[in-house]
């Protein structure tokens, strides 16, 4: 819940909050896509992670484009 990009110093970090009833150690998978694209892409380094953030700087480096991201527990 409350998934958002935090952009500082040209780094785009996806951050999210979890519900209170999510067990510790729950694994998350992050996907992203560019506006207008139909296919979601997996962020390889952010598959099966337990931390509530993922660095998507390389995937979202084009400042003229809009990007989406989503997280699945």
C-alpha cells in the first residue's frame, strides 16, 4: 500500500508500506513499465526481496517519459 517513487539526486527509488498483518520475512516482487506499454517487466534485482524499497534508477532514467511500478507480496 502507498507505493510511490522517491526521487532524489537523479535516483528513483520505489518505496512501499505493508499492512500490519503482513508476516515478517514476506517476499516482494517488483515490476515496472513505461507509460503506453502493455507488458510489465520484472526488475531482476528486486524479485523475492524482503526490504520495502527497490532502486529503479536505470529503468526510469528517461526524464521525458512516465513510468509505472507495482509490487506483489
